[in-house]
């Protein structure tokens, strides 16, 4: 998701090209709390509605996004329930070795007798844990840096953005492999893993927030609150952030999906989650050798991994549409 | 224009210089290259001291950085832990990786533009939905998963069905390969087809989504409506007035995505057993071979900076509305 509108150019027709930039739009409402009345497709009543109700209304009308949300919630709830109530724990070793799927073991068992259903669901839980931590961390760092750079401009901005440029010069995956090789020697390293993935995932949201803040800081409502004596901190947190919240939330959702891809990749390489803990990437790695013979060891982790990531991307796409409906208008 | 390119070029060199510092700090913090040796209680102390001296591990960090940097400026990338020069290994692995990356990128560009345009023209029709759903599924599939699935459930069944090996799943060429170039082409094809396909499928999806939205944006523009109103044919409007403009942002996105493609190549090489740059790097990381890690990160950083520069210049060349500030 790189940004096409490069900061090094002055556009003669800024409106036309700037709108192509993915997600970098301000919300239709200029000031928080004031309803749009009858301006959106689903709210012709004219009664005042909050920004959140409008966005929510647009979100629930998208079938794919709702399927994504349903799947994600279902997977999350199921992974917790299975962890507590399923007859096998993912660490249980039974005498059924390499059994194909059956009523007792719906996803079969592996070579040392672990129940694969318990393993896959434990993997889903671990992946979600890591991904949500990464997204929270990356968003916090990215928003802070982007907001400071965009609000204060000048040398602070130059310094921070040159640092972002520098981080983006290295392939993320290569740096992750390097940093995780140290962590791979410890067991129970998921938090460390989340921290390094998060430390490399904040750059995009930082650029996004900075771009938004550069235009927001010139708006009248910011000038008004400054004239009323509001502190910089209050202007940033209370007035500007709520107006940039759409792209931030969309990006946080995408970060959840991307960090599952990174985590599973590292686990596949043996550099991520370490046994006895499981993650879906680790299960794919363990199952690949017997993909054609004991297919259940490979197919179930692969299917759950793809469905999990896909559900998150669908939610993200739905949120983008909900926050920014003008991109999806039907052409005349 | 020329002054602008020159300035961008100089800035790129400055970024590259800072990147070398960042890379060096990252690599030296990765761990102690002699950890394995030290963990063996039978290693004589004198051996450890000799190795430390050989690898300059006791020198201050800035001194080690400067020695490495000075070497790089003179084309000397140092030696591996095993004592072989790094540079020849780097070039041979780079050639292997470039073969896959170049083929995959070119195909991915055509697929992405083609499908993106098709989906946009048929917006909200069956073709659009099918393409969009496929794109999303591919976007949600990690590279290694796609590679493994293609290997296990496409290549091997086809080979078994036909009775001979069409798609090789291990290595970049047959170990015994020899003879004139033309006679080697089928072997190269058999080895390159699947890894390149994997890389194409994971790479094109985000570009196609981007191309589609860029097309929709342009289709909505006033100049397109004017062109149709003038009586130009749909086809001509689509190619000359819409596609030409819609390609501008996509071009820069493709150039800027080069780092991601290189990242994807690491996994493709590992899944398909190619002795490429990514495989070499991962081996370097696991053996904590400082000079291999440095060489890989230096080369990829150089490529990424180069492509950023190309993206900047292309953006200006393709879009005459842009003034150089």
C-alpha cells in the first residue's frame, strides 16, 4: 500500500490526483458531533445522526464485509471456547497416531498423537493474540509520529519523515528474519515477536496521519480552537484526531491481517512461534512434508490461515467503503 | 528537469549512506557469530581468541563499520565465516534471484493492468466480482502457503498424470545441466515456471486492485465524458483517455513495491529450493555470518532506493501536470 501522491511534487491539479490516494481522505463531517442529516445514501430522514452511526449504517449494508466480520468473530470465539471446553488440549498426546479425520478427532491427529482440531484452534488464538498486539502497537506509534510531524511541520517533520524513508528502504521481511533469529532461541516468545513486527509496521500509518494533519491544521475549526486558547495537545487529540480517524481504523485493520502474514511466514521459517506453542504458520510447516499423504495435517492449517486473513481484509475493505463512500460511487 | 533528477540522485546517495549505518547496527546486534563455537566446552580458549581477532570482533563498533564501509567503497565485501570472499557468491546468487524476479514482475504487470482494466470496465458485473474476489483471496494468502499448494497439489499431480517431470519443484536448474544455451531452455522453463507463477500471483493482486480503482477514478473524470460526447469510440476513449491517465499512479506503485517483491522472493526460493539471494541471506542469518547479511541488505537497499528514484522520475515524465519544485 504505497502512496502514489509523492510529497516531492507540487501538483497543478491537486484535487484530481490526490483523490486516488488510498484511504487518505478526511471524513465528510468537518466537526465531530454534528450530524450530516440527509446527505448519505441511507440517511435521507434529515434527523441529526452521529458520525459513527452513519459509518456503521454503511458498514452493515455490505455483504462481504459482514461475512468477514462474522467469520472473524466466530473464529475468535471458537478458538477460546475450544481451548477451554474441547475434550483434548492442543498439548495432549494420545495413542492415535496419524489418524484421518473422525468423530473423535474432526481434523485428525498428527504423528505424535496431538488432536489437530485443538492444535489448529490454538494456532488461530495465538495468531489473533499476536496480530492484535501488533496492530495496537503499530497504530499507537504511527499515529503519534505522524501527528507530531504533520502538526508541528518544520525540522521535526523532516527528521521524522526522513527516518520513515530510511526504515522503508529495507525489505520488512529481511529485517524481521534478522531480528527474530535471536528470539527464536527462547520458548514463549510471542510477545517479543509481536513487538518486532509492530516496530516495523507503523510507517504507513505515520505517513497517512501526517498527510491528513498537514491539511487539517489549516482548517478553520483548528484555528478557532487555537484562538480560544486550546493547547497544542488538546487540538491534536480532541479536534484533529477525530477527523483523521477513518483512515487510521482502516489501516489498523489491514495491519492485523498483514501481521498474521508476517508472523506465519516467520513461524514457517522456524523463526517465529516456537513449540510447544503453536501458530498456523508453524502447523503449515510441520504439515508440508505429508501434504499429499496425511493431507489433514496440511489442508486444515492452510485453510484456516487463509480464511482468517481474508476475513480481516474483507472487514478492512468494508470499513474503507463505510468511511469513504465517494470512492465507490457508481459512474453515470 | 535535469537539475531535479540530479538533486534526487544526490539525496538517494545520502539515504544510501545512512542505510549502511542502519544495516550495520542491525546486523551486529543480531548476535555473537562465535556463540556456537563458545558453547562447545572443548573449544580451546586460544581458538576463540584467534577467531575473534580474525573477525575483528574486539574492535570498537565504529572502527568495524568504517573498515567494512571502506571495503565496500573499494568493491570488497569481505569474507564469509568460512573464509571465502563474499562478492562472487553474491553475484551468482543475485543472478539466480533476478531470473525469477524479472520474469515474475513483467508477467505480473501485464496481468495486473489487464485484469484491473477489465474489472473496472465491467464494474459490478460478474467479471468484476470474480476478479475482485480472486484478488482478495490471493492477497490473503501468504507466499509460502501459495508456493506449497502449487507444488503439492498442482505440479506433482500434473507430473504424475503426464508421466514425466514438466514442473520441477526443487532447484533453479538440473544439477547436471550442460550444452548450448538453446538446449537448456526447456530445463530452465521447467524450473522457473512454478516459482515465477507463485511470485506473479502474490504480486499482481494488489496492483490489480489499485489499477481498478485508478481506472474507476479516471472513468469518472470530466475529460472522459467530453471525449465520449465528441463522438470518439468507446475503445479509443478507453485506451487513449482513460488507461493512459490511470496508468500513472499504478506505475509508481509498481516501482515502489520492489522491496515487497524481493521479500516475496525469499520465501519462493526457500519453498522451491532455489539457491538464490533470499536463501543465501537466511543461511547467513542462521549462521550469523555478518558479511553475508551486510551484503544482502546493502544490495536490496540499493535496489529499493534505485526504484524509488525511478518512480519519482517516471511520475514526472508520465504526468506533464507536475512541476518540479
